[in-house]
C-alpha cells in the first residue's frame, strides 16, 4: 500500500501544539470517571472500525489477519483497563498528613496527589501498528493521566495512523473531550520539532537505539528539559542450565525457536541470544530453523537494517553460521549462529548488539558458574529468561543477575508476549529504555505522565476534591502514613 500523506508543516505543528496546550487544563480538570468514560468510548469506536482498520494494517505492516485482529484487541483492552484504573483512584497516590504538633519536625497540614504533566508527544512504533502506535499504550496511559496527546505517525504505516487517529479523535469529540486533546502529525522534521516544542511536557517513544537516543538528546538539551520515555533496544538473553538441558533440552530449544522467530523476529522482546552447555545437542534446532519458511519484514527500511546487522553478526570472526537465512520474494528465512562463551565475553559489543529480525545466536558455555560473567558485559535489557530446575544451585544467582540488568525476569517461559497487567514491567536500564524507573506496559505506565503536588495549609473548600475532608469522590487515601482507605 502506498499513501501520499503530506508532512506536517512547522506552522501546522504550532497550531496542533497550541490547541493541545489550551486543552490541557480543561482535560486535567475532568473527573477520573469522566476520563474513564471517554477511554471506553474510544475503545468501542476502535472495535467498531476493525473491518476498516485491520486490512490497512495487514497491507502496511505485512502481518497476517489474526495478528492484526489480536493486536487491535490488545489495544482496546488496555484502554478499558486504564478506565478501571481511573475509577479505582489509587493511581493518584493521594496522601494526607494532618497537623501534628508532636511530630519530630514542624508539621502543618499537607496533602499530596499526582497531577497531569500536560501535552505528551508519542512516537508510533513500526512493529506494533496498533498496540504501540497511534492508540497504543503510550497514548492510552497519557490520556488516562489527563494529558493531551500528539502522535507522530510512523512512516511504516501512515494510512493506518491517519485512520486510527480519525477514529480516536472522533470518539473523544463525541464523548465531550476538549478540542485539541488528540492529534496526529507526520514527517521526520515535525517529530523533532514536536520534541523541542515549548508546549510539549513529555515524550513517549518506541523504536531504534540511534533514533531514540537522538530524540532523547533533544529532549534533555531543551532550555527546559522534559522526560523522554524511550524503549530502544534489547537482546533479551536466555540462560539454560545444564540440569534443564538434560531434563528437557528438546522442548526448550523448540520453544526458543518459536519465540525467536515469532513475528519474523521483529518483537522488542525477541530472545536474540541463548546460552546452552557445551555438548548440547543442536541438530534438532538446526533442522527446525532450516525448515522454517521465509516471512516478510515490516518495510524496506527494516529489511535493509536487518540485512546490515545480519552481515555484521554472521561475518564476525567468532561466529559460526549453523543456518544461513535466505532472502526471497516472501521475505527472510531465519538465521542461526553459534559462538562460545569466551568469544562472546571478548567481543560482547558486537555479538550482543540487537539484530532486529529473524536471526539469533547460540552461545555454548563450559561451566554454568561462568554464566555469571555475562552480567559484566550485558547492557540494560527488557527481559532476561532462565530455564532451570527448582533445585539448580545456580538458579538464584542467575535470577539475581537478571534482576540487576532487566525489567522482567522470566522463569521457564519465553519473553515474547507482554501481558497487559497491573504487575507488568516493560522497561529496563539503558539502552533497553531511557527511563528504568518506569514501564511502558501495564497500569503503572500512567505514572510516567503524572507529577506530585503537595498542598500545604490550604482551606478545605479550595482543595482539589480528591483531598477534601469529606472525600466526595471516594478516592483511596493514605492518612497519616496509614494504609490507603476510602
């Protein structure tokens, strides 16, 4: 599908941002229940537009129908989940400390809650045209927080971004949201200008390390630096203990192949490297990779990047090509490479660089205690996976290693497939993300677009309703350090 959508001009961007800034205080002033209703209206509208949106996603992202429908369902689910979060009220972190003359320091009446940051710029992802794009997690959590959203459309699916934005904006208008709460812009330059625009208060980004780092640098070099929540890159290592390989090696390697090649290896949580003991039988894994068909990549730019990354990885002196992927009219078939632990430790910068697409690296190790040395060369990761047995002596140390470098540690499972839940962390130290204190998936993603404000000695009638004595909105509040109560 080819779509000729003009780039947003500097004047048009100014207008969009000015409208977002004007809408910000109006949107923030709505009750949580009102915003929850709006999120549900948006979710219903997107579900209702599925027959139009799904074929566009299939054409632009080259994904099968079942994948696109599933991803749209995930998108509307998370909108409705954030509506529940708003109605629960705990996200506000409301706290009340009454006057206490006996406190260890002077203590007036202080009351605290979280308030919206203001207009948020969201960069759509290439590999998730619904769930991490126009109406995806960043947009959903920012809208839930009470922030207007300006989406910079991804060039890989411009028409889907346009139509999705039309549906979202129309639904918000129908629900009574202030004008300017949601908008879409196009073009490379407009994205950069949006990051540096004086009305922008935060940025959400999912994409490559070079692109994300360039925008991050813009965000923090502004006269007034702003938060930049970027998800950039991760190889998501998998450690297989000797006991696990002995007990169920064939099952583990089959699961690894499925996870590593899912979506043509274009998931941010793709396990790009697996550590197995020396002597492990790999014939079945090789056969598995050889028999997998070629599948399309997202677009020409992704294909070019994958081709270059694959050349670098397969051409490295320390790697052995077990299965060489082929480029066909249908796309790419998967590549399987192998190296040893000492070579990986020596050449970690090259061998642990993310190769976005259907390629993966097997690393053999002589002594599983030496796996802990990998922690010294691993950069920040979205996930670390451990396949082991409950009685494995090395298991606690590997789990601790995972927790030290990643936002999610997986035991005897696979990192692909990020559940939208309350307890999910989709984040990690740099370069997995630029903000390791936060998550971009799950209900606590809303926290990125809120900031704390404390009201001291303010008369009850002038306080936000959430902090007043009578608690008219029924918000859970922590009073005098106790457990949250309504």
